[in-house]
C-alpha cells in the first residue's frame, strides 16, 4: 500500500532552521514518491491569540516560505487548515474519546501553562486532539516532524487505537515519525541550551538578511575552549557542532572535530564557517521567497487547488467516521 505522508506548521512566524531540518527537508524529499499533504495550521495558531490583523499575513508568509524551500504543489497537496471545515467537525467528534487527564499531562500543555498563565484556553488543552485529526483525517501513515512533536504523535497513535478498539474497526492506521531511518532531529538554539524555536526567540530564519545571519552566528554562546585532548564538550559547543553537521560537508565537520580534539580550535573560525554554510542553504530560499510572496495569483491558485484536494480526502474519511459512530441520515 502506498504511504500517505502529512506534515504541518503553525502560522506564527518565519520558517527557521529548526523547521527546515526538523521537518520540511524530509517532507520535500518524500513528496516525489508518496501521496503527500502539507498544511499551514492557522487554527492551531489561534491558541496563542494572535492579532487578527496579522494572522492572514502570517499564513501567507509561511506558505510562500515553504514553497520557496521546496514544497512542490504539482506533487503535494498544500492547503490551509481552516479551508477544510471537515477538520473542525472531526475534531468535535474525536474529542468525545479524548480524556482531559491525558491532555493535562502533555508536555507542550504544561509548557504553555507556564508561559501564558493568563491564557490557558480549552483550545490549548485540546491542541493534541486537533493535531491528531489533522493527521487521521487523511489516514496518514508517515508524519515527518521534529523531536519536539513526538509526544503529540504518540497521542495520535493512542487516539487512533482507541477509536479502532471502541468501535471494533481497523479504520485508522497508527502514524509514525519519519526521518529516513535516523532519530528525529532537534535543532538547538545558539544561545547555549534548548531548541531553536519561535517562542524561544533564538531563531535563524531562512529569510534573515545575510548580515543578520552572520551576526547571530558570531554571537553564539561558547566556552573557554578545550583544556585537554578529549575533554568533554560543553552543551553550547555541542550545539554548534550539531548545526555544523546539518549544513556543512563531512570533511568540514571532521576538520573542526579534529581541531577540538587537539585543543587548537578557534571558535571564531568555526562560527565563520558555520555562517558561510548556513548561507548556502538560506540565500537561494530567500531569493525564491522574494518572488513568490508578491505573486498573489500563484499563492491563491496553490491553496484553492490544495483545499479542493484536501477536502475530497477529508470528507471521505469524515463520512465513514460519522457512519462508524452511528450518526446516520434518516
Ligand atoms: P516553532 O517550534 O518554532 O513554533 P512549529 O512548532 O511550528 O515551530 O514547528 C513546525 C515543525 O518544525 C514541527 O515539525 C517541529 O517539530 C519542527 N521544529 C520546530 N523547531 C524545531 C527544532 N528546533 N528542531 C527540530 N524540529 C523543529
Ligand atoms: N503541532 C505542530 C507544531 O507545532 C504543527 C502541526 C499541527 C502538525 N498539526 C500537525 C504537524 C499535524 C504535523 C502533523 O509544530
């Protein structure tokens, strides 16, 4: 059976290296051999109460950046989550089998409660149900996402299993993360610890100006340098090497690893090289983005056609889910 691949992103800011290497790059590679869906999660974005004036602008920017980074509308179905009303209906149905306790225990929910204690809305709590529906509504089997989304995928599998068990059907497959046989990726920030993320405010965006990228990399946190051969690497230095591994050639990585080991490494040189190699990825994307973002007609065509195809698939699943749950027409 062919794999159905799906991935998505919240429309809350510019595409950054974490999004690209954690999720999008895999998706782009997969779109030539599978049935692929990619969407912008604007309903999920509402959980943090964005200004209505900028919500649409953010959706448009995200779409243009993803197209610039390699999504191919000829190969993949690309759509906006809110253009597919079947998702909202299935979210309602799915919530009947999702328990408040399990949602309250989700790491991302606990994190949001800490970060926005004044806005702990029900949408935030049910974020994983909506994400599960995004996936299950196309009966997707592979979901290329970064490491931070693994708990959400685990919940999706649990909801799928539960639905199948309750109704005695084998309807939903259990979707798996996919990274070509490797562990899921976590792109670190350059501020010493943690992941690169929009809410962390430590992103290198794919459309940052050249000099901004150089500046951000040169400001990355480092340490005093290795004192003895084979001394344990501190977290900030490991992080620099993790990113180097993603953007540079194996020779370059081997060169700096050796320099670290024999204690002759100069972090300034490592950062210069890192900035150079990041720019090789980002500059072509930034150039394509500048063209695409001004082409309103093209963007409209992509999402109109995407919504049509996504709705055809979503409504077929929803029809069966209603039937299985006992909602029938007279
Ligand atoms: P952000 O965390 O910046 O708000 P999103 O939550 O919208 O970004 O993430 C969209 C996709 O990018 C998800 O698949 C997520 O796993 C991936 N992603 C985001 N940040 C990282 C990171 N630092 N490392 C790996 N993948 C990431
Ligand atoms: N929760 C994801 C994130 O923050 C975005 C997302 C929503 C998603 N629905 C999805 C990703 C379905 C993959 C599949 O990154």
